[in-house]
């Protein structure tokens, strides 16, 4: 078979494991959009005769979190899908069989992005899924056949936009930009070094690439230069030439990060997806008032699975610190970031930030957010140290808000785009998020000691 006629293949996100736990969390917290075939199948059945005794419409026009209107399954007063029965059983599956479930349900937690250069699509995973977040189950590769069948069953993915905007005034063909993301994913995968050092190398690489303003990545010379950038910053980080920036953020950067916290702490509740204009307006006012408290450094935080909400200042003062060099943190962070980059979540249809550079800036800022939520999860359960389950709860919490807000649009969008396009300040929030105030001085002393040791080793 010639290369021209060879079928395109799926490209799977790296390091992802998943086996459904039948926990029902996705049925309680996520919208279920319906295809026309789903609507016809559900409307053709008399659900009053089932164990749920459903009456009235089970389909309605709802607003999904990304602002897309269309038919969705109805929700119960507590926000769960109306078809979720006792024991986390799907009434559609029990009554009509698994293949009759809505396509969105059968696809979850797979997430698809258009491919290029022989790739049919990239297949990632939603970290809102408890199994994906805990990296529990079979490798994603074992689900390849199912992922392909579900991709072919649904409507075709939107044709990838060409070229893909990278930064203001700078765009690249998708295939060329994917090479940049491949270099980033390869750096993040290198488990022989701490995750913090790998992420720092990625940040320096992105900064070099941005400043180079390359107009063409297809020729061999720019490709060689890109690979040289990646190799050079890796070696410089190893030798201590580049160190994690340990300084406070600027005022505007601090305000942006507080807004990211507020969005992660206040995801849109399921009952709001079908709300009318009055309820949506009231919710908007509430979000605005609550946002003021987050901007002031206060507000409430409740990680996924926690039974109580906590004040952010309580988490910062009382929760055990999150050691970013601990193996449990290293593994969870590596898993999350490698999956997002290799699964091309930044290039999925409908992702609300069009330019890749500010989207990368948003992704890197998930790092301190995860640390803060992991500490909150640990405090909520009364733990003495942050453990793997706390990081799993943290990545699920931040994922609920990931890719749901058009940060670069609307009032203040231009300033936020500029802030997000600078990826380094993500590190400026790590100390505030990971450490108790009383531990900051000790952390600074340790950082100074590591710096002195690196200086001596380089002499």
C-alpha cells in the first residue's frame, strides 16, 4: 500500500490509563449532549414504564459549559442525569442496551482533536474521570479499537484550521506546530529528572521559540534550530544555569491567577445548563460578587469528592505543604501535563483560546492550581501529608474549569492574552499555593542552598 493510500491512524495521548469504575460521577457533573440519532432513539421509547417512571420530556435545549446550545438529557433537581438510576446504573443501558446510550456517554472519557500528516485524530482523555485522574486501569492503547469505532460513528471532526495562530501576528501550519508540541511532550516525559526542572525547561524552550519569531518551521534549518533549543535548555537546566524563579508575581499576574482560582472553585453547576435568562443573570451576579473575594485572596474551595468546603486562607495556613519534588507529586503532574500536550487538548475543536501560546500559558498555570487543590483535598480529609488521592482530586477539580472560559476575549481580554502569553509567571505562584506562610522562609533558605550548591558544582 502506498503512502498516499495508507489509512490514517489514531495518535493516542501518552501515559493514560483508564477502566470505568462505574462511580457515576460523570453522570452527576457533566452535560450529556445528544446527536439527532440519540434524540430519535430516546424519544421513541416510553420511559414511564421503566424503573425510574420518567414523565415528560427527557430531552431539552440546554446550554453546555462552552456555550453551545443543543439537545441534552434532562437533569434531576440535584443536577444528575435523569437516566441515572440507583446503584449508578444507566437506565438507557439497562433498558435498551449499551449501544443505545448517547454517543457522548459512550465516548467519555475519550477526547478527540483533529490530526494531520497521516493522523486521523488525536485521542486524549478527560481528567474529570476519576479513573483517568488516578491513572487506574488499562492503557489507553487497549481502547484504540473502541476509540476509532466511536469516532467514526459520530459526526466528522471539524476540519483543522490552517494555519493555526500561535501568537498575535504569527501562525503556523498545524503539522509544523505539532512538532513543537512533540518536543514539549518529550521533555515532560523525561522521568529521570524532577518534574519542576522539566517544566522549567519547557518554559525556557517556549520563550526561545517565541522570541525567535520563526516564520517557517517546515525547512530543515528551523527544525534543527528547534531541536537545538530543546536540547540546549535541557542541559542548561541540568547544570543550574536556569533555576526556578522564586519571586512574587506582579499585581496583574496575581489578579489573573486569583481569577483562575475563582473559576476552578466555582464551575457551572449542572442545574444552570438549562437555566433561563433570569437564573443565568442571578448566577452571573453571584459569580461577580464571589470573584471579588477571590481577588482579595479569600473565597471558598471544595475539591471534587470533598464533603466540606474550606476557606482558601484556611488551606494556606493549615493544610500540609505540597512537596513538588515528592514522587507522588511528580507522577501526578507528569501524567496530567504529558496527557494534555500529547493529546493536543489545546487544539481541540471549540477550545476557547485560539492562539496556542496563551493556551500553553493557561496550561502551565494549572501547575500551582493543582498544588493548591491537592492541599485542600488533604486538609478536607484530615490528612497529615498530601497523597496520591489528593492529587487525583486536584486534577479532577481544575479539569472541570479547564478550557471552559474565553480568557482572551471580552473586557480585559487583551491584557489577559498578554499575561498568558508569558508562561514563566506560573512559577511565581508555586510558593503561595504549595507552602504555608510560615514555611516560606525555610523554602527560600533551601532554594538559596540549592543555588549555592549548583554554583559550586559548576565551578
